[in-house]
């Protein structure tokens, strides 16, 4: 599936890189939101 190419991004390509970037940003935003929710209590 191309998951082995972490360093070179050879089998994934630019589309896969963009997808991973979006996923990482989503995870960061969700983490910040959860941290804010917990901090309010």
C-alpha cells in the first residue's frame, strides 16, 4: 500500500503527503480543543 515509504514518500506521492498533513493538523486542533475543555473544569 506504500506505508513502508515513510522517509522517501515514494509510494504515497504529494496527495498522500497533503492527506497526512491535514490529518496531523486535525489531530493538533482536536488536542487543543480537548485541552481547553478540560482546563475549563
